[in-house]
């Protein structure tokens, strides 16, 4: 399931090969893309530059404003409403709409089918994972777009892996659903959000071979120049104290 990401020449944008929907993730080289952190104009310019470079300039953008829930909004095919939706998931059958999430450590889960009947984007933080938002997303797609779960392809972008995420390890074991995803390893306590989400997807009927996972932990992964590749709230808050920022996960049918 772990699949390498392909980066552009600048190192600002990366994506999976052979995923049936146009998509990309930005890196720290692209700069912060969230107006919540740093200078708002700079953030908008950073995102616009990457958005245009990836050929999406003519698409309408609808962004997720996370509320750490299991709320998934299905957009009408000809959607002309708000450009920001307070939710933790978006789906659309429109060819003219790009879905955008600006995470730090939570996992962006992208969905689509070969025939592009729909695309989806899910924000899987620990609260959404606890509410099994990944499973719900698959079930909602099957019901809404009349597709089979085994025909849905998934890619899970960069997020915080079990190597670095430990600060809830003493709070979750009481819940039996978390038992196999919380433990103590060689480096101490851990919470494995990624594994929990993958188990939900498999349980909902997604084929293992249809799941691609970025191998990069947002908190600790570095490139060959010893530079962190993605923004990480956990790293900023608990380790480095560096300025906060967010990267982008973007998906569209065409």
C-alpha cells in the first residue's frame, strides 16, 4: 500500500502516479497555504501559484474547514454556493470543481473511480477517525453515486505516523476499537491513526490493491538535504517551535 510520491522539479508539488483523478499535495517548499497562519496574502499567492501550475486554474474551488467531526457534505453537480464548507469531507460529481483541504498532521483521504463518477476528500484527524469517517465516506459514496466499494480507489496523503504520534496514547486504550491501534513500541507509546483508517476502508469493501499511502510522516520525514518536507503542528508545538503552516491536498475529477 505504501507508494512513493512523484515530485515536480521545484519540489513544491507531489502526487501519486496512476490515481484516477487529478490531484496533488503541496510541500513546505511551496510555502504556507492557509490564511490562518502567517500573512494571508502570501498564503493565497502560494496556493494560487501551485494551483495554476498543476493546470487547475479554470476550476471552482471548494475548501474544507475542519470541525473534527464525521460530517461529509455532498455537493450538487452544478454547485455555485460557498467556497468554504465547515465539515470534514466533501464529495462531488462535478468536473469543474476542485476539493481542497489544508491539513498539518491529519490524514487527507482522496477518493475516486476509474470512470470518475465522483471524487471525494476526507479530513481524518483522530476525532474523525474515532467516528470512523473513512468507513462512512465509502458507504456514502456507494449510496450517493451508485458505485461498488470495490471500484473505488483511495490515496492517503502525508500525515503523522505512529513513529511520532504519542500524546493521546494514554487516553484511547479504554475504547476497544482503538486497542489494536494503540500500544508501546521501541520508541515508547504510539497511536496508529493510519492503520485505523486503513482498517475502516478495508472493512467498507475497498480492495487492498486500490489503496495508495504516502510513506511520509509529516512530523519527522526529511529530504536528502535534511529539510522537513511537510508542515506539522505536532512538530511545531512539541519539538521545534517553528512557525505554523499548512500544506494543501487537492482533488478534482478532471
